[in-house]
C-alpha cells in the first residue's frame, strides 16, 4: 500500500479519502462556474446587450461577492464549512437552472439574469472562506502547499478552460440557455460530492457568541478579523495591493476582451473560449510548478514580485489584432496571476490562527474584490473615452509601482526572514485515513 510520503509532493493530499471528495466537489463547482462565466456574457449579447449591460451583469456579480464575503467568513468560523458548501451549490443550481430554462423557453428577462448574477456572486463570496477554512481540517499542514497548488491547477483548468470550452461549444451548437442548464447540473453534482465526503473534524471549537445578539455577534467577529489584519503587515500590504490590481485589471479582462476580440479580430464565442483556455493553461502550469517545490525562503518577495508585474502583459493585449495574440497574452497573464496564489493560500493557512482563518479568508476575498464593481462599472466608459489600446496600457502599468510601495511600507523582506515557513516533517498516513491529529500551528507563525 502506498503511503503519502511515497507520492510526489503535489499528489500527497490525495492520500486521504476526504480530500479526494473535497477536490472532486471543487472541480465540479469550478467547472459549473466556468460555464456560467462565458455563457452569461453571450446570453446578454443574445438579449441584445452591449458592453454596458455586460458590465452591469459583471458588476452585479461583484456586488454579490462583496456583500456576502464578510458574513461568509463569520459563518465559516461558527458552523460546519462542509454544510455551507453544500447549501451554496444547491443555491447555484436554482439560479442557473431557472435562467437556462427561461432562456430556452424564450421568456428570459434581463432582470431575471441580473438576479441570477447576484446569487452567483453571493455564493462565490461565501464559498472561498468556507473552503479555505475547511482545507486545513482535511489535510496535514505539511501538505497544504500541495493542496493549494491543486486548487490553483483546478481553478484555471475547470473554471477558465474546460468550463468555457464546453460552454462555447454548446453555445455554438445550440444557445446560451443550454450551457447555463449544464452549469446548474455541475453545481448539484458538486453538492453531492460534499455530502459523500462526510463530516469534517475541526481544529478548534466554533466561536461561542453566548448571550450576544446575532447582529452584534457578527459585527464583533468581523471586527476581530479586521483588528488582526491591521496589526499584521504582510496581510494588509498584500490585500491592499490586490485591491489595486483588481481595480486595474479585472474590468478590462472580463468586459473588454470579448468586444476587443470581436471588433479587432472578428472573434466569436469559440475564440473567447480559446483566450480563457490559454489563461487557464498558463495558470495551471504555474500552480503545479509552485505546488511541486518547497516553500521559498523569500516567499513574500517572490509572491509580491511576480504579482507586481503580472498586469504588464495587458499592454500587449492593447495592441493585439488577431486571435493568437490575445491567446498568447492570456497565457502569460495566467502564469503570472495564479502561481503566487499557491504561496498566498498556504501563507494564510499556516500563519493565521485557526479560529480566525474563516474571517481572515473572507477579509482576503472582501478587500481583494472591494473595487471589483467599480472596475466593471468604469471600464466601458473609460474605453469609450480613450479607446481599447489606452485602457489596456493603463491597466497594465498602474499596478507595477504600487507593488513596490507596499513591499517597502510593510518591510516584507524582513518579515519573511523572521517568520520562515519551512516544510514540516511529513507523517506517514494511510491512504484512506482522514486527518485526525491537529496540525502543528506554531504561535510564532501567528504574526
């Protein structure tokens, strides 16, 4: 029988049954979201909408993520994260299936589509803190970097490649409604995986609010997470930089690319899928590379350094006039965006106290997407005023000096030396045994 230590580093989390079902549920959830990602854009176009309405739908999704993420973090620290993920996938089934059926029946309205986009955002905002807080309860601490690398691999493969590819093919053969129904089916299959997974042991007792009122308790819990963020320089520096990166890049990538592709290269839904697949391929390869190596000694420098230049390929996209140019640029973007996410996820799970991980993960999500609605809202009028090229160039160059400012302000080169994240000894665990021992989480890492 093969033990976890006999497996390649990136495969060691799969030595436990619970993680295998968790990974399967994650893959299906990402696949469904990827189908929705491209199907909703072409559904808007099918309803006669242009960049403004695509921005509105994308912005509504972002608002849903924003308003739900903090509450999702509190919930993840209080109740079963597994039950949260099951409920979220069932909610997505209802949202996606209702839109798809209405579209096929010819009765879909733009208001209905906006409501589904809002629900999609809410489920995404609550899913991330629940998954992030659940993962350390399923795999050993020494395997967290590999597990985060697997997530980093799955996200582009299923969310940005396979999902959009299948959606593009279905749209080409039929219509957006059929693709959206398939997204709903993927969501219910994801929920089934989490059901089969079984109960997950927690590393700490759920937060006890005692006699405190529900609203007051939520506010108190959120305030505790915010206070931890403010006194943790590596955390606030990275989160605030991510806010700027999202503001500059996500709007152009999600809103402008399909229209620039159509107007400049004569592209359609299939070409848009190719661009998303290229982004996913770059992200997947980069994530696997980071999952297969030990934690770097200069992990903060490497992480923020790569992210600091990750937007630069958008400059090339501003001058692209053929599909292959969009595809190549998207591949490079994927490599630079997603690789450091492996370090970031492991960093949260190994340096944040377990009882705060759900809330800090939700703050990570909240701060990162805080300006996402604004990015979606302003990109259409900005591109109308200054053109596609200038908008892409501005988006590509703005984050670069910001990364340097936050790196220096938080003295990250000192922090990473004072708080090394060396690999811990790997215990021998039977392949189908779930984590039962509490992973070591040194107090000096709670900084």
